[in-house]
C-alpha cells in the first residue's frame, strides 16, 4: 500500500512554488518562475523518495498560466532536461505521480467557453505528465462538475466532450465522486460508460452518500473500472475537521482512525492519497503506522523533527517521549499518540520561549 499526499510539502526548504499576476507574466518572468518551480518539484521528489513516500500529487500551479494563452513559452522544450531528470528520479524510485485540476475545469458546463478552457486545462496537465515521461498509471483526477438544473443533460455534455478528447488525455483521466452533485453511483455509471477508472473519496461520500454508506462496498465496486495499464486502484482518504463545515479536511490524520479504516477494507493493493492540511507529515505518520514492522531509524528521524514543537508545550511531554526511546521498542502508533496529545495541549509561553 502506497500512502501519499497532495502538492505542497511542509518543512522542506526550497520547495515553495511561485506565481505572478497576469500583468507581470512576461516571458522572462514566466521562465524564471518555471525554473524555480521545477527546482521545487525536484526537491519534493527527493524528499519523498528519502522518506519512503511513493505516491504524490503534483500541484497544478507547477507551470504558471500553463493552460492560458498568456503563457506562450515552449516550456516543455526550454526545460526538457529538467523534466527528464525529474522524471528519471520518479521512475527509478517507483513513485506514482498524479494531478488534480481545480474547480474551474468543468466538462459538463453549459457555457461552451468554459468547456473549451477546461479542455485546454486537461491538455496542460497531460503535457506535464508526458514531459516527465510517466506511464499511464499517472492519472488526472476529474470531477463530473455541476448539475445546472438538469443532471441528465449535464452528464450528456460531459460524456460527449470526454469522448472528443485526445486519446492521450482520455487514458490519463479518472473520475471522482464529489460532495454536492455526483455521488459514487453517478461516478461509477459514468466510469463504466466511458471506460475510465473511478477514484472513491471517503469524505465526499460521507457528505454526499449513495444508497449504502459502506466504503468497502464502493471501493470494491470501483475496482472493476481499473485496468492493469491504469496501475493499482487509487482512493482518496481524509478526515473531517470538527470545527468546520462538512467536507473540510482536518489539520492532521488521526492514525488510529486511519488504521481502523484501511484494516476494515482488507486490501493491501490500494494506493491511498491523503487530503489533509499537514500534507507530508501525515503521509509519513500513516505510512509508518501502517507498516508491518517498526523502522526504528525512521522514528528517530521523526522525533528529531517533532521534539522542539513538543517542547513548546512542556518539558513533561518531552521527557515522556524521550523515555519511550530510551526504553527501546517504541511503536509508531504509541509514539505518534504521545506527540499528538502533546501538540493538542496548552502551549505555555515560557516553555515555548525556552524551546
């Protein structure tokens, strides 16, 4: 089971993506930004491989104005060597990368201009994945869009426009259920009709459920849409932020809840994309907790990353966790349980200053 995260890495120097406003998007500025962003992507790929993360969603912001006529650069040609170098690292490391266009990429829109821009955006995402030399298992996740007062007509527009796409785009696209308009039944019906895989998102399903709530049932049903050339079946996993509206992602993934979820699925052949605010931090946590053995060196590295944050909340919590390592045999679940309790406790100004 590969466990990954989306777009941005926290605490990784030099990994920030940069953009600009349209009025400043001349060729020199765009070339500089693309160079910076490809360097940032490479740093994130290096970080992921060093930390055992083999599933990663590349940000759509990688190439500023990538699908817009504002960007007239031949960026795949200008940066061919950079794409090739990064792509070689991805392939050599056994990493699977994906992309997920934003809310304005809507093939079902009644406005033809919106549909044309949506196709351009899908072309852009395909161009990035092709430039990296990725296989067909590197996917572009797409929602079915809006209902526009007539669901059947909207689905008809989506299907017609999807079938008119270049085959290079179609073989990368996968469909996903959403939290408002199209539940997992709708996504599966479209997926089977169009011959494209379907990604099951558990939080979207919780907010917009189909007739049965059981995620395992729908994940198994979705597996029939995945062909061998599409790679392992992929799902999205997130947890509800209790302080925000339904569908809002949590700040971190509770490892106990996550492990209970994946164990109930009884599947080790899934790729699980976490959608969570703390990104790579939760991905490493969940991967270590889900592993069959304890990687003592990896836990030591994690403690080195967390210890000053824990110390801000008090010396007592710091000493408790340090004692776990001194005693030996600490499990990932036990370690992260202590860390999460410490970080949820009140922060004392004096302790924070000392840390």
